[in-house]
């Protein structure tokens, strides 16, 4: 929900087919992650992509010139959203409309970007490709957020890059240029760094993995995270029962 100056991440799960054009969403789940703050630029596409293994959602935050990283399997139920955000489609209890808090996130996984727009992951999931609408595509290491390489496309006349994707067969990058109404392919060979030395510290990774395993074995139901605010407490309140009538 980025319809204003300071939106938030919202998850929609219709749970079953509702039919074309149907406005009956009595069986559905809508969760608002109010701590994930998003700021738009109305002239720039804002992409997102989920890492299939790490279960991290990367989101373009155009108004802040940054990328947000959210662990999608975190967050805890806080309260109903029906009072604070009265824009729901059904009053039945089967329609879950909730606020979730205490989500694990990196508010600035990558910063200092100029009008970021499209996002895509490399086939092996090791690199995050970020488009700047003015005419650049940058490659970042997923493990560390380190910049690996960039390609200038403005010199070729592409100055309004929107959506970005990677071919699942070839690994080539495709992007939409809005001013020219074109879908353009960037050959993967254009990213000359096909192999690179990770900047992640292997000693740290080994130590963290060991510490994580120890915490999870000794503390039932607790997992170790570098992005979690362990002081976070959900702000639960008793809902107004008339909102479900």
C-alpha cells in the first residue's frame, strides 16, 4: 500500500479462487506490515522479488533511493486492522484483516540509489539486479549487499527503465523502457563479472551458523537473526466487536 507519503507492505492471500470480477472476498487473508515503511515516486516503477531459498523479499523504495529486505516468514499478529484502516471488503470473521508487527527487516539493504525501479535475481540467487530508471542496471551480492558491477544504458538511449526480469533459461536480463515502449534484452555477457570473489567473511559465516544452531537447539521456538529487534513487542488491543457484524 504505497498510495500516500509513507505506505506500508501489505500481503494479500485470497486462499481460494474468487472468480473473475468478483468482489466477494469473504474468505481471504490481508496482513498489513506497518513497520515496513515504503515511499513512492509516482513516476517510477517499484519492483519486488522474493529469494526462493532465503525467503527474503526485496522491495524497491523509490522515495528513499533504497532497497528494503524483509524476511517473509517473520512477524507476529498484533491486532485487527479494521479500526485503523477501514478499507476492507467483508465483515465476516472468515476475512482476516490484520496488523502484523515485529517483522525482521533491513530498512536499507542497499542505499544511495537514484530512482531505483526494477528488481530481479540471478539464476543462482547470488546476485540482485537493481535498475535505476535513469539508465543503469547494478548487480549486488545478495549475501552482503556489496556492489559488484553496473551497466550504463542511458548512453544507448534508455532513460526510463521500469520492470526487470531474468530469463529462467538463458540468464539474460530483460527490462522495460517506458519512454520508447520497448522490452530490451541485456546479454548476460554484458556483466563481465560472471564469476567473482565474495566479500562475505567465511569465518563469520561459519561462526554465525554454529551460533544459530546452538541457540535453536537450546532455546525451543527461538531462532537467531541479525536483523531482528529482540526488544520488539506487539501492540495488541481488543477489537471492537461491531466491526465483525
